[in-house]
C-alpha cells in the first residue's frame, strides 16, 4: 500500500507533480471559469508543505484500535483536490442513491406510505471503503459515469482536465511521518479533499448501472451515505443473500450486513416498521456520545446557545414520530445541558420559547 521514499526523492516527486499540475491547468485555462482561474492563480503564489501522517486512538474499542489520518492541509495537491470536490458535486447529485442527510431520509420515507406485509429493513457497511477502491478501476468508473450519463453533465464541464487532475491526485499522494516519507501506491488517496465524493460516485455507478436495474422489484428504497447503505427489501431471505453476494462481486470493495430486520439504526435515526406497515422513527444516539455542548462560560454570544437549543429541538421534533419519544429526548437534552453547567431556569425559558416557535413553524 505504501512505498518508502528518501526525503530527496519525496521532495523532487512533489515538485514534479506541482509542475505537471500547473502545466495541465494552464493548457486548459479556457475551460475554466474566471473564478476558478483566479483561485488557481492565487494558490500558485503560496507556500506549501507535504501532507502529514498521524494516528488517532479509538479508546472505546476493546482492544484499543487506531484510525490512520493524513492531513493534507496546506499541501499543493489538495488545492486541486478541493477543485475536484467542487466539480464532483455537479455529478453526484444525479445518483439515485445519493443522500444528503437524515432529513432527506425522513421526507422520502414519508412519501412511500404504508409498506407491504413482507417488507423488511436492512443496512450495509463498506469494509475500509477508501482503501479497497482500486485506483485504476476507480478512475475508469468515474470516466464511465461521465461518458454514459453525459446528458446530466453540465455543458461547460472540463471533462479532460477533471479526469487528468483526478488521476494525479489519486496516484501521487506523498506524505511525511516523522522523519520518513511515503508514497501511497493503491486505494483512494488518504486525507485528500475529494476522497469522499470520489468514493461516493464510484459506488453510485455500480448501484445505478447494475444493482438497481436488476433488483428494483425487490428494492423500493435504497439510499447510501458514503459507506453506509439503508434499504427496504420486499423479497425472501434467500433472495437477499443473493443480493448481498452480487454487491460483493462488482469489485474488491466488500459490504457487510446484519441481515433483514423490522428495526435498524441508520445515521441519527432508529427506523422501524410499525403496525399496518407504517414506518416510525426515533432519534438514535450512540452510547459513546459524550454530548459535549458549549459550556456556559464560553465566550460565544448568547444567541449561540439559543440556536443550539432551537436547532436540536427542531431536529428531535422531526425525527420522532410519537410525541412521547420527542418529550423523552428533549428531557434528556435539557438534563445534559444542566450537567454541562447551564442554569436550569435559563434552560427552561429557552425551551419554552423554542416550543412556541416550533408549534408555529411545524
């Protein structure tokens, strides 16, 4: 996965990559908007460093595990990666499984109406998604998306520049760890700004091209938030096994599932199939969530805590189908704020004001 380099080799490779990117950008400057050209011109005048590697510790895991991170902040390659991320957003919105947030889930589930008696829920998680996307296959897949769904691509989209820069970003990821230097040789470039959009569109092509056309009769609902899928299944258990096997046959990227259920946790929601096939939802919070809200002695303006309370109460109101579930989570929220150091009377006053506003808006 990684090739160790000498400091001199790493420095020379990084400079060479910078020269190539500048040449490509200048060659295609007429394909870019004035704002994009200005962005690159300003970026070319700044000083940069190599991306830095470090680990964070997952102390809640037993045994303790680590999360590898590459910080690409203030690296020249990431200037182009940010531009790629901006352009990716023009493509990914057309994915039928694209999911912005849990509010979109709530809206689309509500539009479904009651489900058939055999309906079940499921989730799937990708195993090390970024690492297990083969770079060459990923780049070809993005090119296929642009070619096959060309009618969705903006007319002024700089396809040639986009694909060339994407190739460089995904294959020239050099980073520093202490006094050692490394080149990533496979997988999605760690830490780069466009990694999330790249991985999302890569798998969206598999879903749109293969998965949905074949299973649409059994799959009335399928959404994915990066590496987390949520769907509704109308087929048998055996058919679901075949469905999962097919997902894992498209590439070296693999997906795991807990099987079919009538209740699942997805994002910050617990989703259930209730009586008469109606879907109900409640707020889901991980047991490891420490709820570290802004403390009362923070220097933030008073309006910030009001926004925190208003925003969370609105979210809880939308997420909880039954009023008793909303009341329960709102009480927990209030107690956590008091435990954080806020005056109970002050909290109650803001909660009362928020409740009146929610009643008028929602």
